[in-house]
């Protein structure tokens, strides 16, 4: 079994962060491990508070995993502070993982800032250059490139700018623009549109975490970059289509819909003796 390590914050509501990452890894048949960078007190409505984990503990978590277990892919999510970014960067430089998927988490669905302003420049300088692929949404990309993104042409220019920061590839998610949620993949040479269908639901908590984790899992399983992204897009679309009515706000996606549905089908066939 392939393995993947998520380095991110904990979501007490279970829909995003470490919890979503581990669910996505499991749904793709990948053994998941975790390094917790921050603990958030949140639910489907709000983030009430955030406590950063001490950097020495973050460092120890990373080393404990890498010193004992083969890591086929790393997914990075919420890093919160500049000190955390620097710690994670230094630790990964030590172990040089072959696959690094960076989801530059900045703001929660409820509008709570999850990445401190002084950490953005450090993220650009020390984490992005080691990334196999980064997966920002439109608001995150606008912060990284310091510009407005309102069209397909703007998306292409933003991808070029972000890729020039050192990432091997960029997946710019287009869900915040009007129309269908089409994403743009740029590998440094070629642009590929990953088309989607707008699903009208408020239950989209953790979609970015889940998509990036699915990409990491697919890469760990040996998929090419474009295959990993295309399959992850199909996965998150299905998870959103069958999202869960849990809580009073933005409910979570259904990470295991396909597995549960297939299990029910097999059970029916067994009962019928087929």
C-alpha cells in the first residue's frame, strides 16, 4: 500500500483539514499519516478559535514519520504562522519527498483567516519552490500574484506567475468565478482545462482540502500529473454531488460515497445469490 502524509490543521467539525485529508487518502486506498500544525475549534458555521502547535512538536511529528515510514506523497494544508512555514520547509528539505502537493489555505468558508499575513511571503519563498503542484482557489491566487482574476485569460496569467515562484505545476481552481467551476492546470509548458459542473449546494466544507489530498493520493499511486488531477476532479465532484446535510452551515462532502454505494450494491447481489 502506498502512503501519504498530510501536514495541516485539525478541524473539530471533521469536514476539512487533517480529518478530510485522511478520509480522502483512505478513499483512494492510500495509508494516511498526519502532522498537526494547528488545532481549530470549528464547525460547519464558524471557526471559533485557533491554537498553533509549537514548532518543536511539528518538527518532531515530521521526523517521527519520515524516520520510520516510507512517505510516497506529502500534502500540505493549513500552516498558519511564519514560524510554522519555516519549520515545515526546513524539515521537508531534510527528507526531500518526491511528491509535495501544496494547498495554500488562507481563509475558511466562514471568512476566518487561517494564514497570518506575515507567513505569505515565507510560504512563497520556502514552500512553493519545493511543490510538485499547488492548488489555490481564485482568492488565494489573487493574494499570491497580487492581482485580480476575473477571466480565463487572467487565470492563465496567474498560473504563469505562480509557477514562476518555483512550483513544478499549478492547478488554479475556478469555482469562485461565474459559470461552471472549470480549473486550469499549468505544468510550466502546457495549459489544460479541467472542466466541471456547478453543483448548487451549500455543503462544500473542505472541498479544497479533499481535492488536494485526492491529487496527492493519485500521485502516490503512480498516476501522471494530469491523470491525478482529472481523477481528483471527478472524485470531488461526486463527493459534492452527494454531500452531507450535517450541521447548520456549510456541510461536508461525502468522501466515501462511491465505496459505500458499491458496498450496498455488492450486498444486494449477494442477497440475491448473484
